[in-house]
């Protein structure tokens, strides 16, 4: 059970850092697109190398994840439609092509489309390196890269999230930083995709950051709370799922939903109490 907890814990840390900024920039659906588009990259990479452990698969999957975002931006600009509408056109096509390629060309290969979509972190600890699951090592390495990027570019990222117009006046390279963030998000999605599947990757990308946004008062707090909430959900959902003998991926999603509902209800109660206090002061 310890190895499973470590896999989910490292996944939450790896995805929480870029997920925090994707949520702030209203790009939550981008994580969904990347998590689904990487399947086509994995399938095409395997078509050439025929080795599921080859690093070529990670690179090709990340490139296709990034390409899906670039294609979305191009369609949105050329066709004068919203980014969400362009995403709705791009990522279902990429994911469908990936599923078709896997089911038609790789029937005798261990590429299960249901496992890829829903994920099963219980299988991740079977692949070990240096006494730890490989997924843990990959997630922690990418978490370190993500964290270094955020620490180096913290000020430009903050301006890009809250005041992009002022950042442009300062001459900050927002476009370059934005695509660096998307590239790291794509590699993070690929690493998490291999261990927890597409759906759970989206949950760790978005749900923890969305919950943290209800509590945080500044960017540093939101980043720390995102990592903390993701880690708590990873530990609690693993223990609960193994005790109840239910789906671990489903239990993670349920815990994220409960956290979001609890925080939203608490925010509603605080707002109602503030309104009642103002009414009482006005009456006096």
C-alpha cells in the first residue's frame, strides 16, 4: 500500500504545480485536451520503436499533447471561435485516432484502452527502479523541474495570471513563458498518464487547484494549498479505497468532489454570516 500511496502522492505533486496556473489562466480544459491527446503520441511512437519502455514514447506523447494545444490556438484564431470550442474539435479527434490505432494495429500488445482511460495506480508499483516504483521517480523528477520553472518565472507567471496587460507593458515574454508552461504540462500529463490514466490525471491537474482557489489569498498560498490538498486526497483516497475494496481512481475523484463541495459550502456560510453581520450593524 505504501508504494501505491507514493505513486499517487508524487503524481499529485507533479501535476499540481502546472495545474495551479492552468486554473488561474482559465485553461482547465487544456489539461483535458493534453491528457487525451497523448494517447495518439504513444501509439505512433510505439508504431516506430515497438518498445513500451522506450523514452521515444514519452517524447512523442508530449509533442502530440503540445501540438494539440498549438492546433487549438491556430483554429481559434483562424476560424474566429472560442478556445473551448476549438478544444472540443481537436482533442476528441486525437483521442479517437489513438484508440482506433491501438485497437486495430496493436491488439497483441499490452495497451489496454480502458486501463489507459480510467487508470489503475495499483499496477504502477510493479515496475521498480532503485527500490521505488518508476512512476514515483519520474513524477518526482518532473515535479522538481516544474518547481524550478515556477520559482524562476514566479513574477512573470503571476502577472500573466492576474494582469497580462500590465505584464505586456513591462515587456515580459508572456508568450514564451506560456508555451514553456504548456510544454511542462504536456510532459507532466504523459508521465501521469502512464501511471494513473487520463481521467485521474485531469482530476489532479484541476480539482486540487480549483479547491485551493477557494481558500488562498495570494498566488503563493494557492500553490502551497494545491500541493497540500492533492497530497491529502491521494493518501486518504488510497486508504479508503483499499479498505472498502473499490476503484482507487473513482475514490480519488469522489474525495476531490467532497473537498470542493465542503469548501464551497463553507464559503457560502461565511458570506451569509458576513451579510447577516452587516445587516445587524445597519440596524443598530
